[in-house]
C-alpha cells in the first residue's frame, strides 16, 4: 500500500499572507476515492451546486476570505435548503454580473465556512496526515549557485518528516505537486533530483519516498484543493509557540480550524546525528538558506 502527499503553496506571492508555506496532506491510496466522493457530496450539501459549473473552485483564500465570515455573520445560520437555494442565486448572479441580495451574500458566506469544516472533517475521517514547512515572507534567495540548484532547507525538513512517517508505516509515498509555472516547476524538479541522487541522506530516503514528483492542476484535483485549504489555515491560524513564529493571526481561522490542524499534523519519532527526537508535521524555518534551523 502507498500514500500520496498532495503539496501546495501559500503566501509565495508575498502580498497578504504572513508566511510562505509549502505543504499539504497525505492520504493512503485506498482511501483516496472515498475521500474525493465525500468532498463532492459535501460541496453539493454546502452550496447546492458544483462550484466549477460557476467558474469557481474550492480554495482556502476564497472559502475563508474575511468577507466570507462577515457575510456569514449577517444573520442567524440558515436552514440547509434555504442556504443552498440562496447560494445558487448568488452563483448564478455572479455569472450574469448582477448584484446578489443580502440573503444570497449571507448564504454564500455560510456555505463557504460549512465547506471548509467538511474538508477538515473528511481529512480526519480518512486519517490524513498534515505536513508543512513555514518560512517568513521576508526571506530573500541569495544569488548563489547553491540557492538556485539545491533544495531549500525547509523543503528538506518537509521531506524528512514525510520519510519518518512512511518508514514507521513501512509503506511507500508519492509526491503530488500543484502545477505553478513550468520554469519554476522544472527548477524544483531539478533540485529534487539533485537531492535524491547526489546527497547521501536523499538517496537513503528513496527507500520509502518515490523520488519522481507528479504535477496536477489544483482546480481539477479535489485532494489538492483540500491541501490548499489546510496550508492557508496554517498560514493564518496555526502558530508554534516558542519558535519565533509570531506574526499576525486571523482569530476566526485560529479558533475554528487551529484545533483541526493540531490534530491532523503528523507526530512521530525522528533521528539525526545518533539521537532520537519527537518529530512534527509542521516545521518553522526562520532562515532556509543559513546554518541550523
């Protein structure tokens, strides 16, 4: 049996998010289709429609935008049928470029939050494991050959955690990335190939990690959309105490989804330099180009 780690990025445009996050969710292969089916049903239950039919997709930055919470709080929580009816009105008017009514705004905001909740519930139901590496958005890549051609330290730590998990499970793991831009994707593939073939640690980790990444379009991949939501919530609502990870938090995300993230992140045992230590799926790296962490 094998696992698939669906990996996405958050905050890499350096516009609004406090951190850069690369990470996502690992699902066992045999649970992948039931997971997808549950989220497809959850989408219909929340919105009363499939979002792609209205040129929208399930993304963290869209589902949990500040406006969605504001719209949701405009009135009491709607009954399911009323919410779905008004959601369809909201989505249809979006295509027609007409202004939605207050009830339609409210329904869509509540549906977005309901959908996010359903994603996290499904992740727990199907025993997903959360992995992510976090760096400050202020980090700048130095103009060196090493920075251009080698994996960043935070990416190495991310693969390290995934390897520890797979080794404990005695199962192989695949890497599935969101397509970004071909030049950037090719550079990242080159860096990974160098890591897995040119370093002793990387070669050792191919015992469980299949070193051939796959790329998919996020709008066509339900698990990738779930990964996007999870790392968006890490960016805005999950902090590691005592690690210097102390930038701005959106309290509504931290309160609602922080406990889910804490529960879903991988916990296990790691080892380095002859010692064993507790290992966690979310790692903060203040300087991915320097020495130490």
